[in-house]
C-alpha cells in the first residue's frame, strides 16, 4: 500500500484560491437551500481543475447539471471571476462577485429558449 490518505487538520498554509472561500460557498449554499426547499433543485456536486472550480446543480438523477456556478481561478478580466452556465454550456451571466451573480439572476424565471 504505497498510496495512503493523509488527514490535514490545519491547512491554513495552503493556497486558499483553489476553492471557494467561506463567504462565497455560504452564498451559494443559501441559494441552494432555498431552491431545494421549494422543490426546484435536488442535488449538487463540486468539480475542480486547474482553471476553475464549479458548484454543479442537478434537478434530478441525471448526468449533466442544469446549472454550473463557477469560479475562474485564473481570470483574464476582473468581471470573469464568477460565471453561471446552463446545462448546454451557454453563459448566463458573469461578474466579479458571487453575491451579484446570486442576486442578479432570477432563478425561478430562468429558462432556455431555442432559436
């Protein structure tokens, strides 16, 4: 058994930018709790790579999330720090603040219309 898991109790020395900070995650989880209690959303997942971390939102038991709230870890512009994608990968909105994204999007009226 060469690969062993290690429990890290104090990880304050690590780079905090590789994940959502507490305030950002709290804002997303508050939105998620409201939508779960209304019956709109059912599950969530987190995905991470070198460029971004995403909070994936699922409506039911499906392979693809209906929304992805993402944090760009290496943005080119300030307003590309956070963004929301729909289930087809289309950009819904982007902002420099997670609060603006959560409050700006009308999650109840948000629907994809085919052209």
